[in-house]
């Protein structure tokens, strides 16, 4: 099919399709440069892996300290506290939203769900 426009131009379907594709490509190119790029927010995360637990009973409690005050037994002095399930004699505690710095984490295995500290294991990064 051939179309003749009012100003006398001859337009074929192939020419029209290529013209539309060119306009679309130009638009997408400009839109990509003009739109702000969305990036995932950067979240500081401290990931503590605990291995070598006696069994899978109970849960693990972790406390994060930004100073030596209260470390390792006074969890009320910790800046963050989390608990974790145990699987395969291992657990993971994660603390998100922490500022860059030096921290220490205390960890205890509550094998009987008593929520009482049995400080048999702790981690102190150097």
C-alpha cells in the first residue's frame, strides 16, 4: 500500500515503521538521560555468624556494643539486641542501620528458652 499525503509526499508502510522506530529510540534515549536513576538505599549491616553450637535447641541471643561499657554481660548497655533461630548447630544475627565504626557482639545460646544469659560463647572483634 502506498499513501500520498496532502503535501505530495509518498509514504510506504516500511518507511513509516522505520520512522516510528527512530522517533521511539530517540525518545527513549532522551528519557533515559533525563530521568533520575533509582538506586537501592545503602544499608549498613553487621552480619554475625555463630557456629559450633551444642545442638539446635532454643535460640541464640546477640547484643551489639559500641563501647566496652557493659560488654559482654549487661545487654541493657548494648546499642542493639536480636535473637536468632538455630539450624544445623549454627545461627546468624544481623544488625542493620548501624553507623560505620568498631563494635563488639556478645552471643549466648539459650537452649531451654529461659531468656537467661548463659555466657558460654562471645565474640569480640579486634
